[in-house]
C-alpha cells in the first residue's frame, strides 16, 4: 500500500514536471516578459508542444514513446539551473518561488483530496472525457461518418474541440491509460489557471490582492471544477492569459491570437470569452478610429483563424458544417440536453410549442438561484414558516426546483450558486466590488458580465448550469474583486482574517454536505438508469476507478 | 429559405448580438445610475 501511495504521488509530480518544463524553456526566449509572466505563458507553450508532438507521433508513426520526454525534461531542468542567469537572465525572485510553492501545494492538495473524496456519480461528462482521451491513444483517429458515433456515443470527438483530450491522452500514453491517470492529468490542467489569475490581479490591482486571491482559491469549496474531469478551468487559463496578454501588450499579436485559438480548441465555450474581450474593445475602436489598433486586432484575428481553421475545415469537409456541436441550438432545448439527439427541426417544433413563460421563467429562477443566496434564505425561512417553494412539482412555468431539491439536495444547489461557491462574506464584498468595477476597469467588468449574461440567455433553462458547466471561469475574478473591495476598507486586516475564517468554517460544513449528497446522487443515478442526463450505467463507475478507488482495487500494482 | 435555415441564421447572429446588447444596455444603465448622488456615494 505504501508503495502504491508513493508511486501515485511521484507520478503526479512527474506529470507536473513534464507539463511544465518544455513550455517553460520556450517561454525563456521571450525576454520582454518578467519571471512570473514567463512561468504563466509557459503552460500555453506546453499545451502547444504536446499537441504538436502528439500529432507528429501519430502521423509520422515514430516507434519511440513520448516517454523520452521524461529524461529530456529532467536533463534540461538540470542544465537550466546552471545557466539560467547567464543565458536567459531568469531571476528566481521571492515572488516566483512563493508562486511556484503555492502552485505545488494547491496541486498536491487536490491530488490528496482525490484519494478521500468519492467520485461524483451523476452526470456523465467525465466518462465522455475519459473515453475521448482514450480515442486519441488509438492508432486510428478515424472520424465517424455521422458526427454522433453510434458505436460509441460517449466519445466527444468530433462535436467537441480536441484540445483538452490531447494533453490528457499524452500523459496516458506515458503513465498508462487508467482512469486515475486521466484524473491527475485533468487536475493538473485545471490548476494552472492560478498563474494568469495572479497576473491579472497584480496588473490591475496589487501584488497583495493577487497573493490573497491565490491562497483563497485554494480553500474555497471549488471541488467539482477542480477534481472532476472537466475542461473548464483550463479554458479559464487560456481566457485569462488571452485577456492579460491583450491588455499588457508585451507579446506579438500573433502569439495572442494563437493563445485565443488554442483556447477555443480546448472547449468551444471559449468563444464567449473572446467575444467578452472583443466587444468593448471593438466599440472603443469604432469610437477612436485608430489605425494601429485596427492592424493589431487584425493580426490577432489572423493568428486566431489560422489555429482554429484546420479543425473547422476537417469538420466542414466531413459533415458539411464547420462545428458539429449542437452548442448553437442550446437555446432551443427545453427539457434536456441529449447532445445531438434531436434534429434542428424537432428542436424548433418543440421550442414553438413551449410557453414563453416557461422559457423566460426558467432563466429568471436559475439566475436568482445563481446570483443570490435565495436557496439558503428560503431554506432557513422554511424552518420558521411552514412553506416550501417547490416549483418543480407545480406545472410550468418553471422546471427548476427552488428549495427542497427534487433531484439533488438543496445544499448541492446552494454550493453551485455564487454565494455558496465564494462563501458568504466574500460574496458580499465581491458583489459590491463588481458594481464598483464598472467605474474602475470596464474591460475586466465586461469580461465577467458578458459570459454570465450569455450563459443565462443561451442555456439558462438547465438547472445549475451557470456555474457548474456555464462559466465557472468567472469565480477567480470575483475573488480578486472581493479582495479589492476589502483592501479599500479601514479594517481590512481584520476583514481578510474574517473572510478566511468564515471560508474555512463553510468549507467544513460543505465537506459534510458533499459526502452526504454524493450518497443521494448515487441513489438517483441508480434509479435513473437510461436517463441521458445522468450516468447511463452506474456499473461503469465500478469498472473505472478514480483515485478514491485506486487504493482499494490495487490496480496500481498491475500497472507497475 | 426554410424555417430551420432561418432559425440557424438567427441563432448564429445571436451569438454576436447578445454580447453587444449586453454591453450597450449595461453602459446605458450604469451611466444613468452613476449620476444618482446616493449611488455614487455608495459605489462611486
């Protein structure tokens, strides 16, 4: 057992190094960046390298394993330690050391948490992500004739962009194709967002706020987006990096465009952030009529198109549509996702039959439950006044269950709302700060607001969608804004302590509820076999195994 | 042009129009409420 635990942690550290070093060495050549920025940009280069190497291995058919990268990485790191100052002028300042240490602690905390936290059974996304990563391990990257593969509907290729799966399957090609390898890799990819978050906070606010944000992000209940195999926080990395590079203007517009393009290749929902960044900029551009700015924007657009073009061209040639995802039809769905289960005509007919009250009402209720502590308030109020606001049991207008929890316990809903995820005191400061942000930094304000409004309109009929799979990326920005608001107060030192203390208390309560609702969710998943909204077959969970199961089934021994 | 093509075009346009309307509407609203003295005292 001890041997397995050591191997588990060592492979996590090895993955971290393999992921970090190639990109970091590339970023050293950009001398205009300071040390923190170099580290931040490095993960973009790493993802690029991995995808390039992976495609090269696939099409050139080399026999060598990508595992050669491990000794190469270690060797280059040793070389780098000796020549960093002389050749690259890289200064290992206190700030860099602290940031790297924090990153290491956050990553290790998540890796450790994976052993103790049971994997969440409802929703089947992680099965799809795992199977899609396996698809890239195969020798034949053959696209199915229809974009929904009848043999294997859980493989997300081609209707999701491939950027998230390639790095995961790259790690799986080195460490083995088990589910827990996929889980560590996804956690690693979902942790790097702290670097551009730090850069944004430092650039627009202060170094102290940036550090507090990173520390706070490690302790707030953010479990699902960080432990679940989910592309969203890697999207956050690319979105924040794009935003930061665009405002800092230290790198060529072609690199900024490539960052945006690769971000879109990670997950198609990334385009909301491109639009959120571009919209205020374009209005500004029209007002100022600056020619140099226009050329700058066109260069970005050129690089952006160049990166995304191959994928969309392949889709167009094969299926006659550039994006085979049904993302564009989300507003038309009224009852269920069922990715691509309906034809556009069917969807449109269903949509027409649905009452407008239902369509608007669902979005209003979901917005209220997302943006306010309504669930908690109504739950507490129900203790004193005998009422339940269970709209799920009444007929339309609203499909969403407000307080009592038809599908999942109310606590689960609450911890997917803004006050739940930020913790209450931080939420109060973040909301006040957000209103003030309009007068302070409009670009950042719209970078947060536009994705939220878009998600509400686009598929706000889905319960919990706004944070759970809509825009969890905005949470780090809200934390920054919260600390910014606290920093303006006279009693800021006391308030920071209080915010952290309350966050820890809420975290303890959260972990109790988390283990409790997982049991309920498992029950629901078992009862609901066959409902596409939940795991199709609960037994699949037994066949796969997360880190939680790893030490029970001893599969690690077999792998070694 | 059939109905579905129309819907497709409207939805594709909506991808770009929603951020624009969000921007314009928010600008209009915030410019107005920032003029209110009480609001400015609280949030300005």
